[in-house]
């Protein structure tokens, strides 16, 4: 499953400041059973707006991590509240199917031609 949230950097702060904290938190969270990686994206044209995507084996795995959240993570997240506002977008199941074009063929996927 995917857990998505949006980060708005407060005036006087930078996305790089948040990214440094993100790396520290991510390193800890990725040790949890079921963790499958995290990504942080900056919006084109708005360097103060970020999209965070955390991948988990299941909702149950993510819920278990939340239930026993590390105190270091709590402290880092408290620090980041001074530099950003976070809005949870939601939790999403893995897609039942994915349509992806072959990397070497421009245009629509072969299966849709």
C-alpha cells in the first residue's frame, strides 16, 4: 500500500531543511517490518510544496509501525512542525493492474494500440 502526504514549507525555510529530517525519519522507519521505501518529490514550479510517498507491504504493517512509533521519530517530526505543514492525502491499495509503456517505444503502450 501507499501512504501519501503533502508538505508545505513555511516561509523562511527550505525544502532542503525538511529533506534532511525526512532522511533521518525514513532511515528509522525503513527498519520496520513491511516497510518498502519512501520517496519525496518537489512540485514543479513550487519548491515549497512536496509530495511524500511511503510504500508498505500492507496497511496492517504501517498501522503496526504507527502503534509503536520510535521516540526519535516523534522528536524529529516535532522539530519539522516548525518548518512545514503536513496534510495527509490518504492510504492507497496497490493497483490491481498497471499499464506501462515499454521504455524503448514512444507513444501509447503496445497493449493499447
